C-alpha cells in the first residue's frame, strides 16, 4: 500500500551550513527548482574555508540566492535573520563534523551542535508555520548488532561525542515539537560521498593517495562496513522531506547496501584504474563496525529511492574532480 505523505510546496528556505558539502549541494538543487534560498555559514576552519567559498560560486551567481556569513551560536544574528525573512522551511545542516576530532574536544561539539540547534529552534518556535528539517547521523545507532537499522532501533548508546551530540539534537527537537507544535523532520544520513565531499573523508583521501602513488591506511581488518550514499540521492531525500514535513518524523537516508572497507578500497582502485597499496593499522576509537539503513519508512512516506551504486558514484565523483582540476579539487588536495 502506498502511504506517501501529502506534499506541501514551499518558496523561501533557510539552509544552515550552506557552504558545506551537503549544504551547497542542496542549495544548488533548490535554486534549480526555482526556490528562494538564504544560506548561512560561518566558514569554520575544520577544513579550508577556500573550499567552502568555491562551493558557493554557482549559488552566488543566482538571483534567487542570498548569503549571510554568521554563526548559529549568535542569537542576535539569528533573531534579525528570522525577522528579515519569512521562511517556509529551515533546513539545519550546520554542525561540527567528524567522529575522531570530537573525542579530542567534546565540549566544542556539544556547544556547537546542541546549543546551535536550540538557538534555531527558539527562532522557529517564535515564527509559527515554519517547517524544520534537520540533519542527524547514522552514528546515533552506535554499535548495533542487528541490521538493517530501523528508525525505532536503540539509539541511546552512541560511541563518540559527535554521535552523542547528534542524538542530543534529536531529543531537543522532539521537545520543541511537543511543547510548541513545530513541524520537525529528522534525517539520519548514512556515509554521504560525492562531489564537494570534505577532504578528510575516507573516499576523498583514498582517491587522492592512489592518484599520487601513495599507500592508503586501512584501520582494522577491513571487514567494517558502511552504507555509502551518493550526494544526489541525499539531496533528493532532503527535498522530499521538506515537502512533507508536517508533524514529528525521523527517516534514514542511506543506500541500504553496506560495503566493507576492503570492498570500498577495491572499488576506489577500480575507479582509479590502479591497484591500491594498503597499510593496516588498529581500529580507531569511536568508529562503529557497521552502518546499514533500513529505508522502508523513507521509501513509503517520502518516496525516497536511492539510484546510485558505489561504482557509479565513484566514477561520477572522479569526473567531477577532473572537471575541477586547478579549482576546488586542488585546494582539497592541499588539505590532505
């Protein structure tokens, strides 16, 4: 039985984290659909702001896009922003990313990812009628033994401060829905990759090293597995969630097809037409052994249907890297 949720169109959108990997890709998709978009980003130095600036080149050339450099921790800035614009939908993607750095500085992750989310929710609750779509993470599932991971599975045992901060954001969002009736949709992303991905992400690092004749590092025995999801599939899922955000819902956005680390390395090698040289090191703290999305709910209610295999996605990513040689891709290489 088809239980696709009713669709309600929108015109005016705020995207936080608009200069990042997923944020800038979503902005481009929204502008192509004729939406009016305001992007907010603080150009955090987790990776080069030069890359983020280049991510926005196409958006800034579009008449439907406005940009504000600022921080979601700045309450006064957010208050003015919401007074100046009557948004239909707020898409909250801004966050400190990365599992391993969160272990070194957990306070920063909670300050940014939880307090920043609360600041946005405070603004939205004072502007009734706005929909709130927020990025969460597959990391909230921790080291679950059962798979695939359904949205109702255990999420009370994260294994990194980053994961705990994303789970805390989910809990806070539920509180605001319960108290104030804010329509909220939470999206748990599963290992997103593709054009514009952050330079420290595994696929980006592996391609860079293989192309430069360098060995790549494999942590553990290579049997850990991830549900790699291509960026265009993710932005399609976000767009559908924006149309159908009406109550309080949580959805997995993944590919529902986990690939082991060994298999991923082999796939990157095939895409690069090279046999990777691999150095093995111990597992890293905070990493999980498996991510595997059950996307049944997203398929039924959002019409979410990922189309891109890992091999196809890697080829597309390599074409993008080649097309942007000397531009953002080169800056990414300097970060690695």
